[in-house]
C-alpha cells in the first residue's frame, strides 16, 4: 500500500513525493512549486497536506483514507492524490451512498485528472462527508473542496446495483470542481441534501441508465428516510445558496433537480448557469419547491424537456429563466419550458386562489421544435414572458393560462401548431380553452410577432401592437381591449369587447 507523505508544510518535501505528476490546474500554475504555494496560501500555511501516489498501479482507497484522517486530525488541510492509476473502493454493504471515502471539515481533496477513483465493492458510494450524524441543519461538516479526478461507479462490474459517487448531507460550504463523474445507476451522481453554500463547476457528469429515472445532481430536503435512507436527522432542512456553473450533463434521464417538496423547508437561491445538457430523456432541469432560482445561458441538445418548475405544496417566489437555447429535441418531447404553480390534479379553485408560483421572468430563450408546447406558464402570478423565439412546436408556441397579472411581450412565435386539432391553440395562446374567464386575468399581450394569437377564456386583457397572421377571441371573455394590432397585413382598430 502506498504510504501517505509525512505531515508537513515544507514545499520541497511535498514536491519529492509525487506532486510533480499531473498538475490538476496546468493552465493556472506554471510548475509544481507555484501550485503548492498557491494551495497552501489559499487555506493558510498553518494547515497541513498529504500526497498519495500509487505510481499508476491499481490499489484500493485505504491510503487516501489514511491521508484524509490525518489531515482531519490536524484540523484540516490538503490531500493530493496522483499517479494516473486506479484507486478502488473496498467497502462492502448495500448502501448506495455512504460507503467510500469519508471527508471531514476543512479538507481540500485534489485528484489529478488522469487518476480514477473507482467502485470496487458492493458498497456503492465513492465519497461522503464525515460528521456527527446527530447534528442537523448545516452543522455536520463544513468547508470541503473536491478538485479533479475521474469518479467511476463501474457499471461494467456492477451493472444492476445502485450507486451514488458523491454524497453531502447536513453540510455547508462545499465545492466540487473539474471532476468527471460517470457510470452510476439507481440513485444520483451527486446528492446534496440539507446543504448550504454549494458550488459545482466545470464538471462532466454522465452515463447513467434512465431506468429508474434519476437526476445526475439532486438537491433535496432532509424530510424523511424516503428522502435519504442512510442517516438523519430528518429535520426538514432544505438546500440554499447553490451554484452549478460550466458543467456538461449527458446520457441520463435528468441533469439537475429534485422531485420532492415540503411545506416550510424553503429551498432557495439557486443559480444554474452556462451548462450544457445532452441526451436527457426527461426534463434536463427539474425544480420542485425551489425559490429564488436563476436558470440562464445554458444549452440543451437532444433532450425531452428543458426546464420544469413546479410548486407542489408551498409558494415559490422569483423564478428567472433567461437566454437558454434548445435544439434537436427528442421525439415526443411534450414541453420545453414549463413553469407551473400547482401540482397536477389539485382542485382548480384552490390552484386559482393560491397561485403558488409568483414573480417569474422568462426572457430571451430560443426554442426550436418539440412534440407539444414550447413555453407554458400556469397557475402563476406576476409573470413576464418576453423576447423569446419559439418555432417548430407541434402544439402551442407560448401558452399562458389560469394565471394573474402576466405580461407577454416582444416574443417571436411562428411556425408552431404543426400537429394538433385541439381547441384553443395558436402560436401564442392566453387563457384556458375550457376554464372559467376569471382563471386568467389582468394580462398584457404587447409587441409580439406571431403566426397566430388566440385569446381563450380570459378577462381584463390588453392585446396591443402585435403583428400576427390571425387573431381570434373566445366567446365569453370579458374586458378585452385590442389596439394597434396588424392582423393578416391590415391594421386592426382598437375595440372593447
């Protein structure tokens, strides 16, 4: 077994014990001495480090765990794993998440980019934060940074057992960067449960069978053992202050999200920015119960859905979806962007009264094609849908219904409604075809260019300054004002119906 480097803050000693191989940041540091100075200055020269080098062989992860335990005993520090070989886990058991390396507070684990941490036993996890499992909130572990490496849950040897490469629970200030995480099934590539201050950047996550359908990264609530079965406490803590930036997600069911909600947990402050999603068989980003969420400047290719925002049990505030690009949709993709303020099946009267999702901005997105609706907002309040380009959808391009106080402005929606005979459809449709007029109220439809605009059952609506091939309005709508629209090449006079 390789012996970890002695505990030391001497740069020269460290540089003779394996750190000259496989710089994880070659574009930042000109040489190993520069890198080591940077790392030690970053966390303070009083902290410690270890180097583990297996010389390109295949060994188990025990040498890494020894190094992690020793820097933990010293109050924290750096563990640098290199060698270019394989470090295989040896933890037996049935848990998909809590086996593998245990990382304590104030630790920076660096794995060189050509070194692999691989599942080698029935225990399905590769890394989990270490802490007092009786502490709730965000108090079990803090200040962990994981940089680099290939993290492989090894579907070749373990094709049917569940696995979860990285797990962080009841933790704060967690960074995972420059890592490649592949080949897990039945759970998630990363699970953040009851975590605050999370940043995942420049990672590649992929190759997860989509049966059962799971998210590559899940941000969950510590509600019950159904949310996380291995340990608690189950105190209802949600995730807060999360960034996912510059990552690639590929070959899975869902990229980022969760599928549970709980009143009072209030997960909030999420930024999902500058990522790429490829070959997602369900919604690439699925947010259930998140407030204060920004999804911006991402690209989506060969996916079944872009973004699904849903409020199941509590009010969500401040949802921003901007400047995303969607292309080459999967066959049968039902919707691209869907912001919904009520769970499916909730009584219409209750949903109309509560309007669970509020203060929404959907702006500057480009949607080219889907088998259903391009962009939809329902059971919402105070939404601005603006400057989007939506084309090539089989049903409605932009659909707003059972919502209050919405603005639909400056959008281009043409060449939709390609394959449907449903009532009330158009390139831009406002109001539900069968709902009562009061369900969609106080709406402005202004300055859009569309092949067709349809006002379904709605009340208190202004449609002005639009250019459209056809404009239709359902009988039974009230207080509708049309002004300065160009319909079929002719100026439409203003009128009140």
